[in-house]
């Protein structure tokens, strides 16, 4: 075991995960909340983030992907580098309705989506890796139409009804197997308590940068819900309950780094 080895926190998903470190989502030039930065800050000197987000990917792609990632990043490394916490966040692309566009390979029928998610979860469970599954969140069709008007012509569209349907399917089939973060419900609950008049009217431009991808506020809602779920189901993975890597500076001695690799 190398003194400098770090166990990891795997973030696996589609473009919403790929953009998790983006501080400038959408047209706003102001620095915004970053999910990736916030998680790495919370787990500083405890876990290292393993950032694996893939724009346009769905659960069909996630099945072989997760097997490859876990073989390389977990199975083939010493205990001191293995994955100790993970989230999987697919479904937003799976829930995209299939229209006439020849380039839309994202849609997965609901039964295929559930089967794929079950297979992905199995890969983590058979390794005993603490996992949170995140479901699709809210969608703003009007906002998306302004940035991707071509979808109106082909019918390759998303909607909140389908997002909630896919969310509820994950809760139903996997909720007793693994902690599930129902992001659509969480976001709507946040809007009910804290949302502006605009959000209450169905305009989610404060939460979404383009109708699908998150603004800093959207990522903050996800971050808060994720940390609460980790605290509830994996209390030993709460940052405050994990030991720091390397001693406190006041405890350093000549022997501290005597055998460092």
C-alpha cells in the first residue's frame, strides 16, 4: 500500500455528469455552483473523484462501460485504490422519445431501460461498492425548443411525464435494492418550497441551462439531495466520518515520510 494512494468516489453518467465541473453553464457568464468541485471539496483528503461522464450515452452504453470501468478502476487495483463510493446517473437520454431523426440513438423503451439499470446496479452490488442511483430530473420543453428547434421537426423530444415515468420505474424495481435519488421529485419539492414565481409557473430556466442540462442551482439541488442520501444509507461514507489522508500538520514528525513511496 502506497502512502499516497487514494480510494475513489466514482461519478458515472451522461452529459449531466460530464459537465459536473463546468462553472459557466448556459449563457450566464457568472461563476456558478459546480457539483464536481463541491464533491471533491467535501471529500478532500478522503476520497478522490473518478469523473466518468459521457455526453449522449444511455443505459445501453452504460452496461459495457460500467463493466470495463470497474474491472480497471476497482478489480485490478489494490484495496487502497478501490472505489469506496459511487453514483450512477443515467436515464435522461433513455427517456428521449424516438422520432424521425436518424441520429437519435438515445431512446430506450422503459422495459429495456429497467433491465439495463438492473444490470448496472448488479455490477456494483456483486463487488460490495456503496452506490446511489440518480433518476432523470425535470425538463423545460420551451427552453429546449429555443436551443434545439430541430427536435420539434423530428419529434425526438423529452417531457416531464416521461422523465417521471422513468424515475418511478427505477424506484419501483430498484428502490429495495439500492438507494435511489428520485431527482424529478426532489426538484419539484425544492421548487414547492423555494422556487420563484417563474419556477412555479413551469419555467425552470433558473434550474436548467438549456432545458435539460443543469445550471449551478440545479446542480446544488442535486448535491444537497445526494449528500443527504449518503448520510442516511452510508454514514461511514459521510466526509466527517472518514479519516483524513496524511496526519494533521501538527502531528508531523521526522518519521512521517520515512517510508513514503
